[in-house]
């Protein structure tokens, strides 16, 4: 439980109590302040949300950790940055972000509850603090909200496309253009509900890309999200007939190698031996800090399995 002791300053004299508390405690919204008042978690000279505060009054606010159905566990991941409002992690491939169908333990959320404790109470109880996610077998950078203020700010930044999210992917074959964008709506497949597909009746989705380097029969491509649909990069690249190498769902381990000469086909087979997942990595993340507005940017190098595959393909 966190405790906040706040004093009414001259400029706040006459404000409603709920509004004053939401301004004095950055993690609180006005509605949350009203709930705390009703729950008896605020002490002071006045306790009605509509009461007008007076200069010099002092209040103590107690904020309990959010109730969650997820328990703390030891889960492997690297913390890149942490403060009172946000935590940025570098997620390894194989770790699920939050509990869902078929996975209840060993999630990133459980690991965060053990290592950093407080996460935002907003959102689903199984997804405390989660404002965006990475697929289980996609590695890289992810920001998680520790306070409700951070949750509200980050979700608004994502919605308005102000969060920078760049990925590196090894793709099957060479891209037809060195750079471009894929502007194609994405919806759930009607034949397989676990898959997504380009569908004119789906939700709008935009991915910009640039070829970083050629790697034998493949390309290393940098991609920037203009939206955040499920499996977006994987689906968009598949729509270009350039699926992510190693992707078992969208054709990255399929028969595309049959058109290659024997030497290149062997390279791909050797590269795939290092990849037990799709070769997709969230390499760059940028956003405005929810509390002070400063721009934060983080980068994560290509992980070992992708690096090894890249070296083999480039031989």
C-alpha cells in the first residue's frame, strides 16, 4: 500500500476535494479519488467529494495495490528502465505477456509483480499495467504502466500513434522495394480463429518498412508500426509473400525454399536450426514520460538466435 500526504496550496483553495486529490496525487483520476473517499482510504478535515478544500488543509491518501488474479512468479526478462510510473522490459522469446487461453503461469505480468510490485489497477485484472503486448515468440522491448496516470497516458499515446515501435525481422526472400508501407486492414480469419488475415472488412492497419541489409536469400527489414493489430507485422509481410523467417503460422517455415538454388536452400535450413520461433524482434521503443513529458527512447540489440541466423544467411 502506498501513502500520500498532500497539503492544499493557495492556488488550489476552493477546489472540489475529488478534483484536488486527482491533481495532488498524479496516479489518481477524479473518479478514482471519489472511490477512495467512499472506501475510507482518505483522511482529512473533509471527506465528501464535493467539499471545497481550504488552503493549509492536509489529507492522507492510501492506495492499495490492485487486486489481480495473477500471482508473482520468477520469470526471466531484463528490466531496461524503471521509475515510479513505468517499467521498460526486454522480453525474451517464449515468454507470454499476460495470462490467456492455454497459459496461466510463467507470464511477464507474474514476473513483474514479483520484481517491481505495483502495477496500474486499470485494465483487466489479468493484465495489470499492460498497454501493448508482444507475441509469445516475439522478443524485445515493452513498456508497462505502474500507475493509473501512466496507463492513461500511454494508452492515449498509442491511440494517437505517438509511441515509436520499431521491429527487425528476417523475411523469407528479398523485398521487392527497398522501402515502403503496407496499408491493409486486418481481421480474424474466418476459417481459423487463432489466425489473422488481411481483410477489407477488418480494422485499418499500417506498417512502414525499410530493408536494412540483404542476407543471402533473405532480407533484414526494419518495420515501424502505424497501428497495433494482433500479429500485424507477421500478417502484413505474409500478404507480400515475404513471411517472417521461422514463423510456423504464416508460412515462414514452408515450401518457399523450393525455388532457391541448393546452396541458398542449405543456408536457410541451417539458419532455421537456430530459430525455434519467428525471427521478429522489437528493437526500438520511444514514448513521452507520463509524469514529466520528457521523451524516452530505448533500443535492444538483435538477440543471439536471430544474429546467428543472420550470419549464416550472409555467408
